[in-house]
């Protein structure tokens, strides 16, 4: 992939961050931390890797994306908007009563959402079922899912990991957003699953570990799917919770952000500065 395409993906990721801030501004709250740690990967999936069509969200040969860590939905909502699945003004309704963009993704409300998620730990198993079903139908579509490192404590993840390896689901790629923090603090102190890569290798997965904010590494990993023929692929991406907003980076309380005085203005300002810096690279 050439440098101009990588640059455009970086720009897209920060344009998506601006949309996330806009939604938090509209609702005066939102899960900023995890949305910003996974948003570079989400940008690469929607604007480089996945075969999806906003004009035909249910086309049969589409790739599927499952956001297992459903509270990070602001990242997915911003991608769907940026891609053209719905008009931008809808962002300002985030979190309102009976809105199309609730606090967790709802497949009945918004085009482009493949499954209701947010009850943590279930996205992996849903993705496994989709990947197996697509293969049984002879389709070449692929399935992608993003998990939080905190949700690995849920046992259904490991049932899914076993199923994916047993059925050789090499049309499945899972991503663990390894930002090291969950709502209760340090993930390794609450329930330690490190080394994450070795756990999945033990189940029979092919695994790569990358910097989740390095667009070149993200794209290279996605382009190499499946990492090994006959095995499901896993990316462990090392990330920073709240990446892109200086006061929120690596701070657990910004898992769910209720903007304090001046914080929204600072977040918008820093995002614009980073966008300008990328454009001038």
C-alpha cells in the first residue's frame, strides 16, 4: 500500500474521532476511551479491508463486522457515517430516547450493524457462527470482530476460540484491543489473561501482535489474512485508551466520559491540530 493511501487512512481515523467527540458533545457523555483506542483499526477495516456497500447494506457477499465490545460503538457509528450508511446530522441524536444510535449497537435500528452487542464476551461466538455459516454456503465473505481485553474474562470468548480452531475458520479474524484498562482499572489486576497471544495460540489460532495506532502495521496485518491457511487469525493490538485526547490517554476514568469544563473544546482543538499535522506530512 502506498504512502498516500496510508496517509488518507490516518486522516479518516481522525475525521472519525471528530465525529465521536461530536456525539459525546450531543449526549454530554459517551464511551470515549475504548472508542479512541480501537478507531484506527475500525478505520482500516471499513475504508481499506472490508467489502461493504452503504447503498446495499445487506448484500449477500458482504464482509461482516461484529463489535463484540459494544460499548465502543462510537467508533463504529463514526465509521458507518463516514462511509455513507446514514446522514451526518443523525450523529447529534446519539443517546436520545428511541434514537437509532443507542449506547450499544442495535441491528434493528441502524444499517450496517450485523448483531446486537454489548453483553460482553458474546461477539466472538456470534462471529464464529457467521464464519461457519458463510463457509457452509460456499461464500467467500469474511468475518471480523473486535474484542476488548477486559472482556476476555467472559468464558464464551474461549468457547468461541475453541470452535474457530476446531472448524478451521480461516475466514475469521478477531482483534483484541489491548489498551490495558477497563472500567474497573488495570485489566491484569482484575483478571490477568496475559500473554494474550500465547493463550490464543494454545487454542490453535495464528496470531500477530501490532501497534494498534500504526496504520502501516494495521494494514499489513489485515492484508495478510489468513495468517495461516486453515487457522483463524488473531491480532493483538497494543493501544492507548483515549488515544488522541491528551487528558484522556491511559486514564481509566475516561472509559466513560462525562465532559468536564473545557474538555470538549480541548478535545476538538487537539483533534484539529492532529488532522492538520497529518495533512501536512
